[in-house]
């Protein structure tokens, strides 16, 4: 069982190596992912975050769930380190994933802007 709290859960998900999954876990992951996407539309980001974590508990290789969780970590939680790690995990699974590449590029731009402001 994963530790409670968003930071503990995400840390443990990131520490898991990519693994094969069963057909049942794939379906469960997809159900949680779809619910999370509905919650994002409302927008109920914290509830969506919980559903994405559940999707990743069922299938840690769910690239779309990893990307959406990274976006929430970046935009809602301002947890840029975890967002980067999640986007990088997607790229391990799918090296040309456009969302993950775009997310990393946005994080780089943000970091470059902070560096430039700090030098002024």
C-alpha cells in the first residue's frame, strides 16, 4: 500500500520501475484516468489528482495519467521537481511523447526566466 498524502504517493510511484500489467489493471487505470479528466474539466484539480494517482497505482506505465499528474503538480501544487520527474518517466516509456516534451520545455523556460530574474 502506498503512503498517504500527495507527496508520499507520488514519490513511491516514481520509485517503481516500469512493469507489465494485467488486462484488469489496465481497465481500472483507464477508468480512473477518465474520471480524472472529467474532474479536470469541472475544474476539480485536487480530486482529479487523487484519481490520477489511483490510475497509476493500477498501471504505473499509463503515460497519459503521468502527463496529467505532472501538469497538476506544476500548475496547482507548484511542485516543479515532481512534475519534471513525471514528464521524464513518460519519456522513458514513450520517448517522442509530445505532451511530455512540451511540459519539460515549459519547465525549462520557467527555470530560465527565474535564472535571468535572479541575475538582475
